[in-house]
C-alpha cells in the first residue's frame, strides 16, 4: 500500500476506532469494553477446564449433547454433578461454563449494536458470538461423533476464540482508544514483523501441541515422534523470537512506550513458565528418558490422572493460550502504533509525514483528535483524557 | 478502512488455523482391528517363502473368530474348545470375566448407565498399543519400551521365570507403578468410589491380550514349522475334528496358553521368613541386630562376587551396573538375534522397524547403589527377584535347593538380599569389618563358588570363561541361546 492510501486508511481508522472525542461514544465503548473484558476473563478458565477434560480423558464422560444424561444442561442435578465421578464433574462443568461464556458473547453483541459504536466492531462482535456458537457445536460434534479428531479441532479453536476475545478487549480498550499507542516516532518495521512472527509461531505451536496431546493410541509411533520433534522445534523458534523481542525492550520505540513494552515482558515471563511446564508435562506424562543416568529422577513414579500431574499438563496447555492472547494483543498494539506513528523502513524512510498530512483533513483538525499522530505536543491536557 | 482490513486478516488467519488440525487425523493403523505380529509374519514369510499377505489374512480370520476385535472382544468358550477337540472347560473358569472385558474394551465412553467403558484405551493403549504389542503411539519415545503382552512374559511377579503372573502380581504393578519408567501408578483409582472397580477389567483385558497374542505367536510359529499348506490344512480341523493330531490346532494352542495362565497361582515362589526382612537398614544398623546384619551383608557380598552366582558379570564388582555383559531383553532377541538380525547393525534391524518394533536397546543392569527397584522395594520383592529372576530380562533365576540339590539355600538368597539392601547405604553406613575393605569379597569367595560350580549345575563345559560370563545360569533358566547372543564391551 502506498503512503497516501495508508494515510487515508489511518484517518478512517482513527474515526473508526474512537479517537474522535464524543461522550456518547465513550459511554458506548465503555459498555463494549466491559463485556469484552468479562468475555476474555471467563474464556481463560473455560480453556483451562477444557484442557482438564482432555487430561482426564473425560470427553465422553457425558454421552449425550446438548443435554446431560437426558437432562437439560442447566437442570442436571447439582448433587449428581458435584458428587459424581470426577470426569463427569469436569465435562459437565466445562459445558456449564461454556454456556455462560456464550451468554457473555450475547451481551457483547447487545452492547456493540447500540448507537455510537463503529460498524466494524458491531460485526466483529457478531463474529465472536458465531465463533462461540461454532465452538460449542464442535464440542457437541466431538461427543455425538465420538471422534478424537473433533476433540483436537475443538482444542485448537478454543484458544483461537480466546484470541478473539482478547482482540475484542484490545479494540475496545483504553490503550487502543487513547494516545498511548502514539509513541512520538516511527516504529521500525522489524518490530511489526516481530509481533507478527511471534503470534504466528505461538499459533503454530498451539496446533502442533494439539497434535501431540490428542494423539490417538492407534497412531504410529513415528507420527507421535514427528509431532513431538516439530513441537520442540517450534518451541525453540518461539523462544528465540521472544528472547529477541525482550532483548530489544531497551531500544526505541519500546523504551519510550510502556503500552507496547509491557507485553514483551509478559511474553518473556510466560515463556519461562511455559518452558518449565513443557518439560514438566513430558516428565509427568512419560518420565525422563534419561532417568537412569540422572540420579534421583529414577525414583519418581508417575501417577496416572494424578492431581499434581493434571495441574502441570493442563497448565502447559492453558499457558499456551495465555501466550496466544498476549501475542495477539501485542501484535494489534504494535500494528496500531505503527499506523499512528509511522513505520520506519529498513532504509530509514518514515511514513510519518504521510500520517501528518491527514491530520489537517480530519474534522476539527488537531483539536478534535486525541494525540494527533506524531504531534503529541498539540494535545491539550484536557483533551488527553482517555476516551474509550 | 484499516480496522476492517485488520479484522478481515485476523479472520483469514483464524480460518486457516482451524483447518490445519484436520491434517493430523490421518493414521495408518485402525482402532477397529488388532495389528498382527507383522515382524514375526514377515520373518516366517521370508524363511518359508510363503506370502505374508496370505498368512496375515488367514491369521486375522482365525484370531477374530476366536478373540473378536478391540471393540468387541471375545473370550474363548468351552463349546469352542470342545469343537476343537479339547475337553477342558475348566481352563476357562475364573481366568477372565467376559463382562469385565466389555468394560475395558472399545473407545472411552460413559454410557447411559453411567458406567465407564473403554478403560484400556483410557489408561493403557497409548503406550501398550491397541493390540497389546507394546507399540502404541508414544512407545517409540519411551525408555524402556512399554511391555509387549503378546509374549505372555511379565517381568515383575511372584512366579519364576517362564511362568505367567498371578492376578495379584498384575494388580501390584498397576497400583505401584514402575519407578523410573513410563508405567504410572494407578493407586489414585482406589481413592474414588467411582473408579475403585476399574482394576479388575484392566487386568482381565491385559490377560485377554496376552492370551490372544501368545496364541497368535504360537500359530505363526507352527506356520514356520509346517509351512503354509500344513497350517492351512490344520486350521479348519478345529471345526470338525475331535481327535488331536500332530498338526497345529488353534484349540490346542489356546488350551495350552490358558493352561499356563491357570497354573500361575500354583507356581508362586514361597518366601521363607527372615528376622531381618521386615526392618529397614537404618533401624537394623542402629538396633541390636546390627551384628546379624553385618554378618549377612558380609556373606551376601561374597555370594555376590562369586562367578557361580554371576551377579558381577552384569552388575559389576561394585554393584553399579557396570558389568561387562551387554545383553538384550527377550522381546528384542525374538526378532533380532534369534532371527539372525544383528541388533548392533542398523542396516540389519532398520528394515524391520517399520513393522512395529523399536530400535534395539541393550537391557541395562540395575545400579544397585541407587536403591531403586522396579519390581518392588520390599525384602520379599528382592528375594523373588533373586530367587525367581526377572522374566524376559537377562536377570536369571538362582537355582534353589531342594528343587536343585546343588543349588543355593534360601539363607544364601536372604544374605544377597541384605547385601543388596545395604548397598545404597554403603557410604552412610560403612562397614567396619576387614572383609569390607577388601577390594573384592568376591575374589575371596572364589573357593566357595567351587562347591556350586555352575558347570556342574548345568552340565556344561567347565571352562572358566563360561562361568565368568554368567551365561550358563541364564541360558538354562530362560532356555535362551544367550551364550551366542551376548557381546562384551571392549
């Protein structure tokens, strides 16, 4: 895209994303933000519980769907649920929480389809609702068809839905709708590339991890080995990318903007946790291949479906989802920072000038645009309040 | 608008990622049928110049007729045995409960009756495989490889080498797990009233897979002796003949395998009482029985070092598992050494690995200083490991009196047990006797060893090399061709 085209898009985007000051719009976006955050907040435990379903092999603990042993999902006797077998407890609990998340998605749509909310946000919220319904249907198909492949797809789409929920919260969030992403200088293109690469790598890891986790007993050992090796390879790729990003946190522009720097710290911390959980997951699932030579480890006895083991294994999967969520947020924030502040190409050419040129053409000029691109000094203290 | 474009891109990426997992669903094997012993079939096929495909098809037909499928297992009936000319319905009594088989079989599910089914696939199949061939999806990455049930050989049990385990033995392994391996403990099942009854179906299913697999192996073995024609001719005879003849018969093979399982409970090795057995080394060391313990350790060390016991050939003089002999387990030898395949030559074994076997890995002797005992850590467990050997592994059984007049006494075994129990504490509780400072109590014990010359026991040549290598006992106990198989580390 050429500079002028990008500039026009940027102008529209600012209007679209709520930079223009409008109290009614602030209120409307506040509602969207509330439901989007709630949605993301409850989707994470839903993913955790879904992971526990796989860990406990509880996918078929309830043989029917959408009901539970013939009952309406919400009317299944609570005593039988809480005091029954653990796999039944986990699976039915997963379903209950999923319907609650579905309700939150409906509320999100309700909040988005009100005046003063951008059209793209409205349709995005519908997409979120469709995704949660689709995810529920995938879960139902896994039960009705009794197919492990469906379980694997359902397990992959879950974190993707979480990424959608996070993206919604990001778009409706204060950071997005304020001048925080306006960092006063052009964003080097390599940072945009880095944010994309990290997101792509963690998403790929999700799929590869699902292949390892959902391997069927009748698969060939060579297939399992293949997926394990690929998963390890991408673990190395993700590690390299995140470490590289973290090492660059002291360089411009990350040094100047907390809004795009803290996700890098978060990613690095999550990576450490995830690597530890990954090693732990292998160890509590299959023991150490080197147990004999590593004194002490050979005393360890694996516990089938053990409490500690389940926490480690499910934690690894859930932390992967957190990585996806944070990578998504960073990718969006970096991209937006680049759009608002200009992108520094490798040759040192900045697109800031193109950005600035649209400023004058915006309705009301700089006085109506918060943190006008590239010129933070023109924004008055009163205007610098957060809009959304 | 940029916002719309970004969101559109997100949709595209997400849609692509949702499609990706579909590619992971492709598999070669099927959960609906048992995999035949492909390596064995192909080796027979090559040696007898018969079609492997024809053998496989015929075998599958017969095995399905007798044992059903993974989703619908079938346990041989008295009627079927009688039809095959075997009038021993008692063989089937209380060995396996067909109702329990149903619970363990098929995919994991909880039906409308709220009873959970598919327990084998839930707990075991990922490693042990749908067929119990020890070659499940994860097996290639595990060390040691998961057990192949089809040989009927189980390592940790109360019965001697060559015998089948009892149900209690299988239960003990399920509950205890095997430390340092991928075999988990299922003790947590007993903590919930909902899962407490899951053990019995699992044990039934393991016995079922083992019996099924062993019958299959025996039929393939019969094939290798009689050739396709003889085998083909023999199989249908089950349906019409009532008189056993010299040809292989499915019913006869089934009966023989069942008989060995039925016998197991009568073959349990008795463990005589020993006053030091039930107390820990720490307690004994600090208590009044210290002198007794020291004496037992000293005697045990001498026995350990004797060429006749052959302990040091694998476990090494120090007991750290650094002996000279490199050996393989029986499962590996079946398709390598006994089939003329050199397990150390990749070019030879590689071609078989695609048929469901892993890279041959030498069976490493235990480092006795680690204090980790896979078959159980109690004194009684150690007694059984020494007196009964570890089936399928190079660890032989020690010949005992009175069954073997020139064998060892139970006190000898107990002395070895106490020495082995003490080894992990040898630095914490160093002995103060003169014998301990000897670099080798073993050397001093050579004379003692003469009285129980392994050569006399086995009727083998009395060459010292034969004794030193510790091959004789193992060879006679397991009936294997061990002397020809072992290699020495340069």
